């Protein structure tokens, strides 16, 4: 039993935002039908290396990038640019609960597959459009890419060293979070549909979503009128909170309140830094950020990372190591939580591919991994026979 058993998603998305959204639905039990261009498929299939290796150690057509967001789906190869292809998608939409797409604004209308084309014929359909800038506004016509969204939406201005260039986040976080917002909106629309029988159009934009998760920094600006500056790893509202160099590496220090700060100063053998009026409260520490951080940095540099981490753990002061991906995914915590999985794959020489797991833990309807990321078009005949066979 899965949370979304019986739900069918017609997935006309590619790259990352849409596939992230639909993979989440697939993990939760929905039947996700991924529509791809014959012979080419999702653009990310070619975004490598690395690629899946076959039995002879040669690269296949499946990139690691594609694998990250496309498990638990069935792939059908359909050419939307033909009348037959567009008609086939329309028939599949009639057998689906949700249609999700990330074409440019108006592009699907050329094939009779826009929301306005389908809403009267399929009044219960939830139709979700993901674009760079949304369906309206002066930039609606522009293509949407994660880097552009991070630049336009402001997050790059906050990311990176204070004296360095604006920096994107290391993964496509604007895409990923847009996909998460889309998933939440779809579930809300399905709740409405189940009560009323009425579907609706969902308009989600990468730039809108990115601005929405500016969170405290967005609020800081709107309340103060002061444009936030890049601070590297430091926090805009808390001190000390960031990365510090040790005698043999780096650690994270994340002091969240004045009591933790006092215990942290005890660890460093500098109780005077806790009693000094300039540093007693978080507000005063913010006012004297530069001088305090410099003093703490000198003290921390005398100790090893292990000494600091053990000392913070013993005193209840939040902090932690900085793992590379090998260390993170091989950590005891990742192992205990099952954060990597092996999924059978027909092209892999080893017989399976290793993927990052879904982080959701549900007591009654857990996620499952029923299908590997599909080879382009591999399920076309199966899906057509299963969903449309009774029409012939």
C-alpha cells in the first residue's frame, strides 16, 4: 500500500524541476508516465559523463544526471509535433489525474495540448505548468534555467565569499525547490478536485519559487530596507555561526543562543569572551561581528577538528564536520537512514545503479523503489495497451 496508489501522472517534463516533482510522486506510489521525444528523450540523458557502464565497461546512453530524478516512471516515446502524437497524448491525459509540463509559455497550445485546449473536455484534470518566469509578466517568454533563476531571484547575490563574485549554489536548487512547490500545489489541487470534481491550472515559476525561499534574508530586506550582503558561510542574524579553520582542517560552529555561546567560550578557555558586554548577547555579538569572529578564529586554530567537535558535543553546543560526498554518503548516519539505494537497471553491467534515496519516512505508507529510471520509450507498448487498449 502506497500513499498515492491509484494516482496517474502524465509527465511532459524534462531536465530537473519537473522530473524532481514527478519522481517524488512516483516514490509515493503514483503511476508516472514520462513522455519523451523518440530517439532522444530527456535532454539530461546526454548530460555526462559519468554514464552508466555496460558489461564491457563502456558508456551507455544513460547519464548519472538523468538517473537522479527519473526512477519510478514509465517512459513512452511520442512525437508531439505530429497530429497522431498529439492525439495520443490527449488520450493519455484523459486517463490521467495530473498533467505536468515545462514547455515554454504557449508551446503546447500549438499541438492542442495547452490547458485551455483541455479544460472543457477534461474538467477534472489538474494541469501544472513549470516555467522560468511564469505564464504572465514581461519575462514570461524567456527560457528557464536554474542558473538564470538563481541570478534573477537574488540568491546568487547572497552566496559566496564577501569579497568574491556572486556564486550559485552547488546543485540546481532553484529547479529542485520549484519542483517541491509544484508537488505541494498539485496535492492541494487534487484535494480540491476530490471534493468538487474540478481540476485547475497551476502556474509555478523557477524565479517566483526562488524568491519565496529567500526566507529570512528576504524578510530582512523588506523590513529594514537594507540590501543584504554576501557573508560567505556566516549567518546574517547569528554570531558565531559559520566555518572556522582548525589546526588540521575546518569545522562548523552554529551557536544558536547566549547559553550555548557561554559554553562555547568555556570550551575555548576564554570565559572572558562570554562576560564581555560587547559579546554577551546575540545582538551585541552581531554589532561586533568582525572583531569577535577574528578572536574566535585565533582560538579555534589552536585546536584540532576532533578536539573541537568532541568539546562541543560534550557541552551541547551545535557544530559539525564538513564532509565531501564520499564521507557524507558513507557516514554512519547515512547508513542508518538508508540514504543510498541500489536499483536494478537493464543497461548496467553490474545489474543495478546506486542512487540517493528519498528522505521521506512514513510509518504506514512508506516510499518504494519499484522501477529504475527508464530507458527512453521502453514502456510505450505496455502503456498504450494498458491505458488505451479498450479504445480499439
